């Protein structure tokens, strides 16, 4: 299992990437930051950065305003 934002638990599978996790959680907002076990993952790494079973993931939506 992968824990997301301290509230969601997503079934882990071998080779799971950040992009796979975002799809499973239905996160589609384009302006987000993703941290896996406290490490920031760059957007260009989403398709290749693999997540280990038991990982703690934070998905943070960036909001701007004025």
C-alpha cells in the first residue's frame, strides 16, 4: 500500500510511478508538487520515478491568487 496525504491508501504494484499514482488518485490539477518519502519529485520525472511499497506520498495543490 502507498499512503497519500495521510488519508488515502492506494494499492501498490510493481513498477508504480508517480504518474500511475496520480491517475489512481484522480489528481488532474496541473499545478501540484509531489513528495515521496519527503523527497520532491520533479514533474519531468513523474513517468519514470518509481514508488516503493509502503511509501508516504504528499500531493500538494498550488494555489495562486491576488
